[in-house]
C-alpha cells in the first residue's frame, strides 16, 4: 500500500512539474517572440511590416537584410535609454538633489532618443529607395496607418 501511494504521489508531482515547465516555456516564448518597432508597432520577431506589401522575393530579402542590423542597433540604443533613465531615478532618489546632474541626464536621454528618431527616418528613406513608386506609396501609407493606430510615436524603452 505504501509503495502504490508513493507511485501516485510521484506521478502527480511529475505532472505538476511538467505543467509548470510548460507554462513557463509558453510565457517565455510569448514574451520573447515579439519586437516593438521604433514606430511603436508590435511585430513578431520573424515578421516585418514591409512583408504586407506586394514585393518581389529579392526586394523582401534586401529589406530583411537591412532590417535585422537596424533592429539590433535600435535595441542597443533602447538599452542605453533604459540605463540613463535608471541613472536619472538614482539621482532623483538621492538625499541631496543635484539639479545639474538631473538636467544632464535628461539631456543625454533626449539626445539618444533624437538619435533613434534620426536612425528610423534614415532607415525608412533607405528602404523606400529600394521600392518602385507604387510600392513607395503603399509602404509610407502602411507606416502612417500603423503609427496612427497605435497612437504612439516612440515606444517605452524595455517593452520589446
């Protein structure tokens, strides 16, 4: 009787552990399967906004090849913004407030955000140049529609 009870307890424990592992894996996958673009558009990491256009396979590959390093650079800049914001909060938590250091931290954050905006604009123009006139219009319309639907120009850092 004691051994069968232990077998049942072991089976229940095994099922519980597997369900916890499955849930953890699911949440990890869903959290890490998406990327928030600089335009505030949430996309799967393996999908690109321009794939909604009627592009030729060569165009898709060229745009994808440009987009991957761009995403990595934007993510690096976002991490910089997060680090600067953390520093800003550290300064604001101090017993004696250093207004000059706070203004400097704000200026650094603004500078990095302006760099991101410039990078995004340059990237959009670079991608636009690879398209024909009709595709260019559709591309810009798609970006404008996505931006207006999300009502967000710059996503909060760390939400990717």
